[in-house]
C-alpha cells in the first residue's frame, strides 16, 4: 500500500486480541451481541462476521465484518471462501506473476493445479446444484474445499492482501476494527490510546 505507516499501530495492540474458536452462525452471533443484558453486563467484545454479512446497522453492538465487499465497485459481500475463489479465478484468467512466484511454484501450485483441484470441483458442484437454493450445502462445500487446500488459500490470501486493488476494503476493515477496539478496550483494562 502507499502508506504502510498508517497500519503500523496494529502491531502494538494485536497482543490484546483473544480469538474465540467457536462454530456459530452469523445469526447466532448477532443474537448474542444484540442481547441487552449480555451487552450491558458482560459482553465487552468485538464480533467479526464474514464479509458476506450486512453489518451496517450492527456496529453499535460491536459487530463488524471481514473484508469482502468493495463499496466503490458496488459489490455485494462475499464470504472469505468466495472472496478467495473469485480472486483465484481472476488470477487464473489474467497473465499474473502469482503463478510464477517461487513460493507458489515450489509447492507445486500452477494454473494446471488450480484448474484440477479448485476450478473443476467448483464448476462440477455448481452444475450439480444449478438451482442454487441449498445455501447450506454450498457453504459446506466451500468450507471443505477451502480447508482441504488451506496451504494454497493462505498463500493466495497473502497475495490478495498485498494487491493495491483491495486497499479500500482492507482500510475500511482496519478502521472499523480500530473503532471497536477503542470502544471495548477500557472495559478490558486496556488503554484505548495504544491504537492511534
């Protein structure tokens, strides 16, 4: 990005974040974070939903979303898996140096590998589920494919993060997260001014 200095303060505060490993859906998390008694008495936390969730009215409850929606392009939000599936497809269709990067090629990832292991299974699933009505089945398929090829998607995500085309989405998430940190830090005994 043009101004990396802008994001350096996160390094100072990331040690204060505790990530809860839980398998809860977006609606369940919303219900928990919007419960007035929990919110007033015990819930001084930040809830981060997938990028395909609309959280415009939920920030007052400490709920934000991962990057996944480019407001400048008028995009609808995408889950992390869909975001990376689409990005991989974009890189596949472009003459992009991602595929010739030493780290990528040394691990056996190529356009041919992508076609065989990612694109073909996605296309096959979408053809079989052409009515698109079973969202839960699609979500499970996406998560399984993502987890089965996690090493590739981790590398792809690093590339996505460093692509200047995504700077506005990352910047929005960064500032949303900083706003939520400043809101909950005092309740957790943390100086909110640590993150400038």
